[in-house]
C-alpha cells in the first residue's frame, strides 16, 4: 500500500477520530430520533414482530426478527425501536472507515470519508427510524469490507464470512442479490476472477444459501409471492421514475458536497495506480448502476454502494493534496463538508 501520510501519525490518532465521529453520529440520532412519531412502516414492522415468519410478501423476514429482538430487549417506545437502526448505521460508518484504511488511507483520508458518510441525507434519515434500508446498508458495507479483506490477506476462509454476510443480507432485503450480481460481473475483467475457481469461494456461496434457505423454502411454498410483488411494483410504480431523476437523486441523497468525493472514489478504483488491485469494486458499482438505470429502480436502492466509494474518495483526495503539496486542501474540504452537512441537517434529522 502507498504511504500517503507521515509514519508518525499513529493508528491511535485514527482510532480516536473514528470513536469521536461514532459518538457524534449515535448521539445525534439518540438525541433527535424521538421527535417524530411512529412512521407507518415502523408500525408495520412491529406487527411483523408479532407474527414472526420465514417470509413476508413484500420483504424478507429479517426486519421482523430484528424488530422482535429490539422490542424484547428495549421495549416498543419510539426511542427503543430506533436504537438498533442508529447502532447499525453507526456500524456502517465504522466499516466505511475500515475500508478506507485497508485501501491505504491515513488520518486525512478517514476524516474525509467519514464526514462524507456522516452528512449524507440518505444515511441520516434511514438511520433515524426502524426500517429495512439501514440494515440492508450495513450488510452491503460489511460484505464489501470482507471481500476486500479476503483479497488482501489471501486467507481463502474469508469467503465463508463473505457468504455469511450475504446470507444475512438476503434475509433482510432481497436487493443483496444486486450486490452479488455486481461483484460476480465486476470480478471478471480483473485478475481476481481466479477466485471463481476457489473452493472456499463456492463454500461461501453455500453458506449464503444455507442462511437464506428458510426464506427460499417460504417462497417455494407461497407461490414465489415476493417475485410477484416485485413484478407488480416494477410495472406500476418503478416506471414512473425517470433515469434523470434517478441520477439526480444520487447527488441529492448523498449530499451534493460529497459528489467530488465519491466520483474521486470511482476514479480511484477504475483508473489510479494505487487502486489497480481494487478495480473489482469500481466495476461492481458501474454494473449495479447500469442495471438500476435499465430496470428503473427506486433512487435509494443504490445507496449501500456508496460507502466504498466515499472510502476510496478519501484516499484519492488525501493522495491528491499530498502529491500537489496543497496543505490547505484538507482543512478546506473538511470545513465545507461540516458546514454543508449542518446546513442540510434539517432535511434529514428533526433538529
């Protein structure tokens, strides 16, 4: 990995930064998430917790199980049911920082990546209420992190952990299929395609299927109800979303100020020398983006793919400022992200 910051900057300093931002994020949610009443979806998921099943028509069984666990441990007050979403959202932030570190990022890269994640309206809003999306985001980011770690360490057993994350993601939201599709297609143009012949890779596929098996059996015994639901949804609602709206939504949902960061992250994966070993993730994003544009999906479906781009964007910006000796670059970027995040905060959080 390239050395892009002085070696005197210790891991302890980076850990302190991550812990500080984790504290900011979770406190922000815990201090504000009670100001809205119950959302109708939250009431629906609490009802699912009263009727646990291996499947539901319009979503996987995971949210019902999570709601049941949360209610059993904490109760069903507004603060209680929104605690686990805040916790999982904070976990996604930590994983974004860890991805940034594994890509070669130092203190400044982690700061840019984590702040970009922290101020994104999509993440702020979904992490403040009980919903499927926040858990879907977590499993996507965890899967990306585990794939990256497995490729870097060469420990083939890591594919079993990747499979476990994918299986849990499938139980939560079936859109995990799109990440799998993106990873499989994205790995083909890269030297990592040899992993497709790795027995542990297929062992991971087996682990994912075994975890997902209860819902798969439920689908078989209920006439593939979710597939029928998605077909009707696509025919009657998705087609109203234009491709221009979808692309514009990516910018707005992630906060316009983070646009250069995640575009820089995509550039890092696809074109930079430092990102040569990680082309897989750039191709993965493009494959999923293209698929969603073709089928006209909801804008937020692509949201879980952005933490890896923000992580890589932090590395790209840190390297750029260091290479050009632009000492003012990091402070100005940090200030813009903080000010822009605060300015748009009322759109996402009831402050």
